[in-house]
């Protein structure tokens, strides 16, 4: 279905592109002809990601260290990427934060941190780039990574559920409002695609992992390339009339209910809370 030219002429920014699913998407985009720009908070991680993407035969890869919570910083990053790569015409809002915590134990700052990264970060990148597109009468494509629990909510990830529901609303709102400018805005709702960043925060231990996979209708987690290929399709000119859509890719997992709801039935509540405590990174790890 795809050729090495599928994304030719695309200059795509992927937030959180230095690791995990962001890096998988960036690598695949590069392999199929795009120039890619990746950002994240950790410069070293971005440098090694850029090296990896180059090996996929990328024409141009640019990196920039920024926290997507910083609106002005995001603006400077976009100007930098435009200088390095030419006009950006694609954006994947992938940067996210999440952790497991009983809602009654959350601190206000814990709630705020996730909403700031996920919802405000998505707004910051989308609006900073979108206003440049509109000003310059350029078309563009936006892809937001949401979750399968945007509609249902999900136990133990309240801030993420609230923030991702907001990102979903941002997607559908802008699909309509910016449609007349030739800007498409879609989302992908992935199920379980293990990455170090996500699973260290969301999968308490091996036992939980085994039970979780056993409950999955297909009995397996997703492969990164499966998600990356869907992202390619939505970002490409193969999908020019898809706008305001959310495509679920989870092997049918959502049909059994929200992702982490089932944890409640694995062990009692106080054991769960203890497990969540053991998963908290020390300050130096985060
Ligand atoms: C309870 C926690 C916590 C935890 C942090 N906090 N971890 N509370 N349980 N496990 C609280 C802190 O105590 C603090 O509140 C506040 O959150 C901010 O924490 P900091 O470490 O100071 O913040 P920061 O350095 O900005 O780090 C943000 C982070 C961190 C989100 C907490 O984990 C991070 O950088 N994550 C980025 C990567 C990530 O999360 N990837 C997974 C995405 S997966 P107080 O009150 O003490 O100051 C994903 C998939 C969704 O989103 C779909 C599911 C399948």
C-alpha cells in the first residue's frame, strides 16, 4: 500500500518523537519519504533518536528540546524547524504523561501535570502551528494520539482520561473550524502498545501484564509498526477526505470496557494502592 514516496514533500513534527510510539511513527514517516522534526524534553534522547531515524534513510531530521507545556518555547521550536526543514505541513501530537493513581490520592499538582502535558501541550503545538498555516494560507494535517477511554473514562488514570477527552474535543472542534483552511484534524486511539515510558507507569508487574494480555480478545498487544502505518495513512494524501475522525487500533480491547478498569478485579484496593506507590519514579528518574 505504501511506497518510499508516500510521504514525499511532507515535513512532519512529532512531539515526544524521541522515544516510544513517537519514535516509531517518526521512523516510519522518514522511511516513506517525509522530513521529520522531533521534540521532547531530553536532548540526548532526541540525538540518539535522530541517529536511528537517519538509518531508515531519512532525508532530513531536525531535533529541538522543549517542554510542550511552554507556549512561547513551542513557538520558538516551530520557527526553528521551519528554518531547518522548510514549511512544516504535518503535526502529530504524541507527547503525553500518565501514571496510575487512585483518584482520591492524587495531589492537585499531579492532576495538573498530566493535564498540562496532554491537553495544554496539544493546544500549544496545534495553535502555534495552526495560526502560522492560516496566516500563510498553507494547508496542514494534524493527528492527535488519544486513548480508547476518552468516551468512557478509566479507573486509576483520571487526569489522563480528562485530558485525552479534551484532546478528542479539540480534534473534532478544529476539524470543523479549520476545515475551510484545508487543515485536517484526526485522532488515533491506541490500545496496548507497550513502550518503556508507558508500561513502567501503567503496568504494575509481570503478573498484571499476563492477566491483562489473557483478557485481551486477540491475546496479544499491538506492534508499533501497526500503529505507525495507520498514522502514515492518516497523515498522507491517501486520506484527503478524512477529517474529524478517531480511528481505534486496539485489537478489540475496548469492547470489554476501559483499559485499566479490570485492575480493580485483579487484587484488592489496598494492594493496588501499594503497587501504585512502588511504581512512582524517584525524582532523579523522571
Ligand atoms: C501519584 C505522581 C506520580 C505517581 C508523579 N506524581 N508521579 N502522583 N503517582 N506515580 C505527581 C508528583 O508527586 C507531583 O505532584 C506531580 O505529579 C508532578 O510530578 P513531577 O515529577 O514533578 O512532574 P514532571 O517532572 O513534570 O513529570 C511529569 C510526569 C512524569 C507525568 C509525572 O511521569 C513524566 O514526565 N511522564 C512523561 C512520560 C509518560 O508519562 N509517558 C507515559 C505516557 S503513556 P506534587 O503534588 O507532589 O508536586 C500514555 C498512554 C495513554 O499517556 C493511553 C493508555 C494506554
